[in-house]
């Protein structure tokens, strides 16, 4: 699902209400205790909590819906949210709280969610939640997602219960942009000195120069961070380590290799917490462009 336009997300999906003292959403706000079901959920650490009373009330929060057996978009969205958490730094768990709710609670036990969180390098302040299937379904309905779980939207819900603001935007958007929205734009007291405030155009990363680089940043960068600080490995030198034909098959359809019992595919699956890489859905020309970009990166590294 393509990422939403930042301008549209801010102009069309923002539901701004006047800020009032803490104590739940402001009177007259549609987004408070009268709207959100206070269902009981269980955290990945085994604690029982109420969705509104314990997790949302008087807080600034980010809510996403995932499930651990997802082989499509959940992994990429969760990896991107992990990058957002790194951008936000120590604010997560203090004045900002991240929640990921399982869409398959009958399968996703706290133990499974702990392993899933560890695979994505989730840090304190990010809570993964499960519960009764009917309660999760009700909660999901309140956030407006009625599609089958295999087709659920890769979005995040950003809320400030004190002001009664809720925004929805793509979970796949630029992580620095998302961190800026979460940390600043929903805070009436924000003065531009946020940890993730804009640093000016000169400090912005360069625009992708070629098709392969642009595709890599869009489809791959969330999971493959230099240094391996994400669910996937650092890809430095990958075109020298892997057979080119195998690498192309792996990028195009990792599930086919895993289901076929490919030894290297199974080794990678085990090494990275049992999280399967989603299929890239790249066309032949796009796959060639990504591989060419990876080869160019490896050549430049070798020359250095």
C-alpha cells in the first residue's frame, strides 16, 4: 500500500481539538473513554492492562496492528517503527508510548510477542499486546480497519489523549518524518527544539540518485540497517558473499526458498529470530536495479 502524502496526512486526517487539562480526552471529544473500548489485553511481558485506562488515557501514543506470522507487510512496517523509536530516543516510554496489537491473538502468545519484539530490536517503551480475539476485533473496528487480517492497512494511529487529537498515516513513511510528527506536531507546547526537529535542508540526507537506490530505500532500508541494528543483516558485501542467481531468487521470493527447504534460506530464517523476509514484489527491471545498486555499493567499499 503506498505511503500517504505527508501534506494530506496532516491536512486531511488531523482531528485537532482544543487542549484541556489532563484527565482523559476533553469534553466533547469523540476520541476518549466513550469511544475506545477499555478491553483487557496482555503485554508481551505478561501484564494485564486495559486499553484505554492503562495505555491511552492522558498519554501520547502510537498504535499499530500486526501479527507475527504475517509474511507480507507487518515485518517491514515494524522494522520502520523500530527506526522511528531510535529517532525518538529516550522519549519513548516517558512522554511517548508505542503499542503493537496482534491481529492473531489466538496464536500470538506473550512468549511469541516477546520473541517478535526481540527480533526487531524493540526497546523499552514499546509494548506488544495480545488478548481475546473478539476484543481485538472490536478495538480494530474502532480504528476503522475492517479488511481481512491478511489485507490490513500498514498504518499507524498517532494519538494525544489530552488534546483529543488522532492522526492516521502510513507506517512505511520516512522514519524521521514520522518521528517529527509524533514528537512535535501533536504537542501544543512544541517550540521547534524537539530532539527530532527539522535540521534544515543542508542536513537532510541526499536524494536517491538512481532507481536502484530509491527502491532500496523504499523497500529494504528499514530491515537492513548498517551495523545490523534491525531485524535483517547488514548487506555490506552481500553481492560478494552470495551466488548472484541465489540472491536474485531470495530477494524476489524468500518464501519459495524457505518452503523448498533451501539450507541457506533456513539458516537465515533461524539466525534472524524466525522472521521471514517479505516478498519484494519487484518487477524484473526493478530487481536488476536493486542488485546493480548493491553491487555498486560493494565495489565502492572495496575501492575504499
